[in-house]
C-alpha cells in the first residue's frame, strides 16, 4: 500500500500518543524520585537553628525541575494539537489528504512553533548535563551553545518561509536547523559518553581492582548521553533529505521522544544512578576524581 499523508498522520497520532503516554509515566516517576531524593538528602542534614527548614522550595528553584515542567507543558501542547488536527482532518475538514498537505493552516504553524520550543528546552537540558558531567567547564559547552542559538534564530525564519512556500521541502532553512540540532546532539552525546566511559574506567572497588564494564554502565552512557535523541535527529534528517513523507511522522513524534529522553535522565538522577560523584552513602563504589578539586553537581 502506497504511503499517503493520511496514513502517515494516522500512524503519527497512534504512535505519538503512545510515546506521549510513556513520557507522562516517566515524567511523574522522575518528579517523585527527585522529591524523594531531595527529602532524603535534607533529612540527613542538620536543621538550621534559625527559621523553618523548607525542602520543597529548593526543588522548585532548581534548573532541572523548572525546565522539566516547561518541557512537559510544551510537549503536552504539541500532542494536543496533533489530536486536534486529526479531528479536523477526519471530521469537519472532510478531505484529510488536502488538510495535512496544507502547510499554511494555523495548526501546522503551531506544531512548528511548539516543536522549535521543545527542541530548545530539550537541548538546554542536554547542555546542562554536559556542563555538569564535565565539572562545570564553560569551554566544553561553547560550540553546542552557538549551534543552539543559531537554531533559535533560524527557526523563526524557517517558520515564515514555510508559511509562504508550497511545502516543507522547499524550505532551505530547515536543513540548517537539522544540521544545528545534529551537531548539538552529536557533540553532547559523544562528549558525555566519553566522559562517563573515562570515569567508569577509573572507578575502583574497595579492593582497588577495576570494575567490570557491565550493562548498568552501558545504560548509564546511553541514557545520560541522550543517544536516543541523537538517533532521532539522524532519522529525521535522512527522511527529510530524501524528501520522504515519513518525515512528518518523525518530526511530529519528536517532542515526545525528547521528553522521554529527558525524563529518563531525571529518573536516573532521582535514583542516584549517576556518573557524578554524589552517590548515596550506602553505595560501595568510589569514583576517582578526574582532576583535583572537581566535583559533580546535585539536582
């Protein structure tokens, strides 16, 4: 059966809803674990002699919590628009094929805007993890920050071009956006993965023997390096460059995938299953410092 915009977008609705549901589950689990971890950490600290020790506000003020909430809100809005477009296409609009091919419709432009916002927030979270894993080194995040700023600037131009063009494939600026996102994610994935791998090799047990590189360490690298996000960018980029209509499936399921990737990172942090040297006291692992005086960061 030949692929049509109608069948592709119907598949997008089904798969995208599944991904969004999975993201919701992981998101609320990660929030619960973050609250639990912060409460456990605070309960082990002495209560200050002045004032009341408040735990929740500290979590609300954290960068991870704030950006996670913003990401959840924007991904939710994106998914609602997908569902609304499906009702329009198969209901009031009548001709689903013509509706999905109309890139000037307000709902299409809203999808594009929310996708850009989700991408920026998702990249910010990945950049933050890169900065933390590299002991808050500013130099290591310069290139991805420049790419993200270029993506933000070009995004507005791209939306305006698509609104006036006959199709998404006639927008040259979208290719620039894909390249910027690809460079940002590939860079962050490689540098985070390499840092964690190097730290893992320096991990020693109590008998001073090197630990084996097991499945948990492999999953740590996959989760924290956002490798899934990078694979999605490659998948979408290839489909767009070959001008496949499946690119709409890839791009519209993207926000939920970005949400899942970041929820997995937050879940890992909440479980204290981390590459940073801020493990819970019960662990028997000791992470050798990569450089004297460098420490990780907590939530």
